[in-house]
C-alpha cells in the first residue's frame, strides 16, 4: 500500500503545474506624474513581474499583485508587459 501511495505522489509531481491565468487585469491605477501602479489578480499563487521599457519590477508569490513603476516622465506614452509564473 505504501509503495502504491508513493507511486501516486511521484506521478502527481510529474504532471504539468497548473496554468496561471489572469482573473482580473492587468490594469493601471494610482497614476501620478512620475509613477503608476500595475495590478493583476491571478488564478493561483505565483510570482509576477511588469516590464516598462528597461525597468522590471517583480512581485513575490501571491494571487494579487500591485507593482509600482517609478521614474516615469509626464506626457510620455508607455507600454507594459506583465508576466506570471
């Protein structure tokens, strides 16, 4: 019985990890002249990061992420990329 249980545990460990999906966002809030916060809520706990130009801000393992980007210039349009997992 113990050998069978161990085999099931090993089989479960070899399966693909669950996919991380965005439940809400990403979206931008708290926009100021020189900063903004990029938010994303995930389906499972995971690390996340946002890239804006050459800046990367990381967030530790969680389901809700709020990543502040600083050093922005007023009147400038920025593109951001959020990654999780």
